[in-house]
C-alpha cells in the first residue's frame, strides 16, 4: 500500500511539475511577445519624414497592453527609468491536478529595446 501511495506522489510531482513548467513557458512567451509588439511602435511621422527612426514610448506601452488584453492575460507594462527599454511582466496561475495546496502562480518576464541603433 505504501508503494502505491509513493508511486501516486511521484506521478503527481511529474504531472503537476510539468504543468507548472508549461504555464511558466506560456507566461514567458506572452511577456516577450507583448514587449516585442511594443518595441515595434515606431513614430511613423519621423520615419516617413526622414528625420529618424524612433519608438513612440506611449504607443509602445499601449501596444504591449493591447497584446496582453487580446491574449486574455493580465500583466504590467512599464518603460525603464532611462527610457531605453520596455519591460513586461505576466502572471498566470496553474491549478495542480494531483497535488493539493491551491493554485500556483508563475511569472513571465519580457523586454524590448526602445532605442534604434542603426
């Protein structure tokens, strides 16, 4: 009987550990994609006029937030203090199948440069 309980615990660790890892990978991917969407928010007026390629920081934050909303997740989006990068954090939850203790929270991070170096 103890062997069955031990086997059940090992199976639970493997399945729920894998599920948590999958949730983390998903959160990381969403954060990176949201940051990438924000990093593509080029100030078209300057680009078209030929005065330079510059990222519109407000549009970058809005684009990243829009990406997160469209993906159905919540997170934070902010421009770094020096204005050079956009940081995105996504929190997701994984509900274990076998192990008790409630939902597990995983956090994904992504960033994109807001400075064009050409």
